[in-house]
C-alpha cells in the first residue's frame, strides 16, 4: 500500500483519534477521552500508531509494552477502508516495535462479540487463548 502512511500519534492528534474511534472502533472504554489519549502519548510517544491516507486517519492500533508483555489495543480500521491492508500494515508496525523493544509475545484485546475482528486477528496469525479471562476494575 504505497498510499498509506504509518506514523506515531502526537498530542495534536488527540481529538482526531477520539473522533475516529467513535466512528470506527467497536465498544468504548473508560479511557476513551482526551485525558486518556494525552496520558498515553505523553507516557509512551510511540505506542499509538496511526494509518493515514491523504492526511485522514484510516486506522489505529495501540502497541503497548510494559517491559514484560506486549499488548495490542484499539486496532480499528475505518469502515470504508476495511479489507485494504490497513490492519495488516498497522500490526506489522506494532510487531516491529515490539521486536525492537525485546518483546516475545503479543496479547490482543478483542471484544468477544466482534466476529469480524476475530477473523482479522486469526488471519494475522493470532489465536484465541481460552484458558485466560480478563479481570478488570475501574478506578
């Protein structure tokens, strides 16, 4: 995809990212707000990866690494841009980042009800880990 630009988000992208997620991402999170995105970018400026075409966000992924585990969140592609290699390009960028940081395994957060995402992750070589369940507590 030569017309696709992959780059790390900056603080000036915060509002555009939040608008994009409202349009393209499945589900919402307690951290889907300006403070959450700003905090993410300030703490780890390379974690939020954007795909753009003609200056417009077409996809996102958060490639977080805490020194122990690689975690992929918010893989989202605009509905008009799906099945065009955007998710693949984003995950390749995330995987390069993880490898450069010394990561050895990626955990992906995928909504149970998002069947389309299950197919996307499966096609990228990921498999569902049924032995584990996510436990959460909002602060």
